C-alpha cells in the first residue's frame, strides 16, 4: 500500500541573527514498505525523526529528497487538486487529542468535514448519518451536538480516529496515538484500532516510543536513531533477537512490572548524549564501538531484516 524510498529531510539550526547556522538531519535515506492490512511501527527516542517521517508520508512536510508511493501512485510532488484527491486514501491521527480537534466546532461538524470535501454528492442528512455511525463504531455516543471540551482524552482520541476513518482511507498514519492517555484507556484505543483494521483491511503506520504498545500492535518494526534507520524486521525477530546495540538498549530500558524479571542494571547504559558527525551515528554511545565505526557508516542491506551496524550483536 505504501512504499518509501530514499526519503531525506533537514532543518536549519541557528537563530535569526546568526550566520553560522547548520543543518540538522532529521531523516536520512529512509526506506520501507507497508503491506495491506499490516502495521509497521516506527520506534525510537524523542528527536529520532519518527514524526518527521510520518509527516513527510502525509505530505504535511515536503521531503528534500526521496519518493513516497501510495498504492502504486507517486505522491511525492503532487499539488493542488491532485494532492487533495489523494488525501482521502491516507489519513492521520495526531498525538494530542486535546489539540487536534477544533474547540469551536461541534463534533458533528468536525467528523463530517472530510465528507463534505471528498463526497460532495452526499447531502447533509447522509453525511450526518455516516458520521454518527462511525462515532458509534468508535465507541462515542450522543456526540454530534457537543464540543471537544465536553469529552475526556480517550473519547477525543476516539473522535479523532472516527474523523480519519469516515472518509474510508486505505492507510492510517498514527503519530503516538495513545501516549497522552492513561494506561487503561490506551488498551481500549489499541483494541479499537485492531478491530477496525481487521474489519476494514486498513494499513497502519504506527509511530511510538512505547515498545510495550508496539509489541501488541505491529507486525514489523523500524528502529530510528538521529534520523537514521538502525534496524528493521518483524516484531518477533527484533524483540527476541535485537542486533543493533541501540535496539538492545531500548528493549532493556522498558519498564518491567514483575519484580522477578527486573534487571538491577541496564546492560547498555547511555553515558554520552551525543550523535557522531561521521561514520556510525551511534558510535559515541555504543560500548562495542571500534576504530572502523568512526570511518565507515553501516547501511541496511535488506528490506525485511536489516541492521546498520558493522559489529551486530
């Protein structure tokens, strides 16, 4: 459903009055593909480039280089009417349910807005009927005449999901959709997403830093560090047999509820909060780094199971 090849994005650093601004590489040669009715998770720490990739896929950010192909159509450089038409097939659920809904619009107006754009042949009563059915499917009842401030965070996120799904997309980009919710509400929203995926054959691009959530949701996972993909593979392979030291560090840092399985020390501790300018970007943090890592930049070699490390675990 979705193919991304060589996607790159940089942002300028430096103040308004400084002349020595430099570029921050937020995404470097990102490659992945997303199959129909499958979920690909993008994981990594804050600032790793996850949301930048998601927004480039959505065409909310313009990529410096690379290609985004949606259902065999190149959408990288679409503009105007052509871009508007393609947006029906790829929708986004944002991280903050308190900011992603217009506080001045009733829920009925919010959910039917997409229908007015993409289904102009529907009359008002038909749009309202579709919106009400989708809200009910997402677990929100009697909401059409109410405003966002009258709902909890979990309910607002459900409304955001309903707004995205009412236009019948093929791909849903979920940018940390449960990070702002309580744990019990997280479970409800995750279960809802899995039910909707099964019912509508949806493909999910799931952005998250919560590995426990990712393990329950995703089929495949892509690990990012400092704008680079450092490891990619199926959930089972990456979680049970991590090959990159950074992936191992992320997995070791997960909260463990049962005291019996807790480790006294994280096996790969972060001592230096730095990114290398050359060679392997992770080498300044890596306890296994060697001289070669400073001069050679490892690349993923396969689409299905790859690791960007000269000395994988």
